[in-house]
C-alpha cells in the first residue's frame, strides 16, 4: 500500500484511492453526498443524475479494487439513488448483498408534500458470497425473550440484531420494551454532546462501532473514501483497527485530524450504549428448549 495507514488525506478520493494497492483493504464504509442539494463547502451536491451515477461507479469501482477477496463494503445512501446504486454494485461491480439495513430515526427532514423522511439505507456488500467476516458474538444484543419476557429459554448470549435499526433520541435504554431486539443508536442531533459541530451529516459512533466490530477484526484496515466528520476513522482507531481516509474539504480534513488526535485505541465509543437486561418473570414451563435455526 503506497498510502500510509492511520491517516486522513486531504484530497479527492479518486486520486487517493488510485494509490492504494489492490486487495489490501479489509473493510470500507462510505457515506457519500446524496445529490440532494446539501450545501458542502467545496463539493457541488447538485449534479445531473447520469453524472452522479457515473461518478459513484468510478469511486465505488476503486473501492472494490482495493478490497481483499474476503473484504466488505458498506454504503449509506438516501432514497433517491438507493435502487440504482444497489443494482450497480451487484450487476456491474460484482458485489454480493449480505444485508439491506433500514436505518430509522425521528427528527428527520420535514416535508410539506410527502411523508417526513426519517430513514436511510445501509447496504452491506461483500466480494465473495461465502468468504467474509461476520463476528456475530461481538454485536449480539439482548433478545425480547430476555428483555421483555424473562424467558429461561433465551440464549444468554443474546441474538444477532434485526435489519431494522431504530434511532430515537427520545428513548433511553432503560425505557425500551417490545422492540429491544432492534438496533438502538440515536441520530447525532444538533444538541447532542457527541456532535462535533462542524459537519451537518455526522454518523453516530455506536452505529459505526457495530459495523466495524461485525465485519472486521482488530489490526485490519478500514477505509473511508469520504471521511466527512471523521466518525469512521475515529471509531476504527478506538476499536484498534488501522484506518485510512480521504476528505476533499481542507477544513473538514483539519477537523478530522484534531478529532483523531483526541482519541486513543481502547477509548469507549460515545453515544447511547446497548439496552440492558431487565424483565419480569413469565409462566413458561421449564423443559428442554426447542430451537429452530435458519442459516443462509
């Protein structure tokens, strides 16, 4: 790899990615501009649709090239181009879709002539349909059997989270009830302590924490081609991964440098933690548990 790791580079991702060795990255996460007119300081977020899709194909193609054969790519995207980019990744870039996550939150973008937007899409793609990293025990959460029903048949290790992630800042871990087996990470609102204050599209650290824990291992390389607020890189550092990122904006890149300097490997992630186990007893009779597993 000609680029040094554990760094943020202030340059166009297409130029930077070209200098990364093929097959050298374990995990890539990208939260690109959605092409909806957001006001970035140096990037024009109002491109023609064909131009935007061609640009996405170019940088995503470079990301795929840098991935190891068992590597993974996560893409965060809005409604406008989710369908086109999923098809592009599968049919043109040869990736396999392991998961299509719907990330739900309140305090979404208000709309006057349609339902208020309160979700985004997260695509988990792999290069190989069978060879990939999935550390399920690193991301297990208490199940409804544990949290709601105190059912003795519950697996004490919890369960793998659902593919709908609920992010409601008005909910607290101790207040969760029947939806305990969904993902709980509040969106980083403007009043939150976690908010960096200089980037309008900041991802929650806990959300990136689950992605990085599940689909990479300590010491492996995590790539973010459009680092934005630097959450991917900061979380990778805290979770003892190597990292490399690119950011077009000089101001954002400088802020990311400062954020990375302020954290260390092993630091706790900011944001709301997972819900804890607290449930009433149930009248389910004790006996041998009957389990049915479906593996795909």
